[in-house]
C-alpha cells in the first residue's frame, strides 16, 4: 500500500518520499500538502485496491472522503455524517 515517508525534521525542510511496496515512487522536499496530493495521484494512477477487510476499508474510505470533500472541496455537498461531524469538531 502506498504511503508517505518523511526523512529528517518534519518542521525544518523535511524530505518526503512516496513509497509503494519497497519502491520509492517519487521523493522531494516541500510541504506536506503536496505530499498528500501526490499520494492521491499515485492511488489513482496505479488503480489501488482497498484492503479486503471491511473494517480497514471503512477507515480508509473516511480518510479519503475527508481529503476529497473537505481539503480539496470536491463535491462538498455530499459528505457522510462521520466526516461532517469531524469537520465540525475541527472548525
């Protein structure tokens, strides 16, 4: 499963890498927001399949829904109750 790896101090010019399996897909320095966007791009490009476990799949769905609906504002009118509740607590 692809993930973001951080090298160095995350508060002082961190180095990020997108890792899939044991392979670095890309690495760079910059902001965490860019790392999240690149991670989302990797998921779409490799047509990533969510884990088969219903519990894990449900948790991933909420994470990606939060990123897409709240952070990226993609179709924010259709938000699940759990994500909406989290957003209200954070606001």
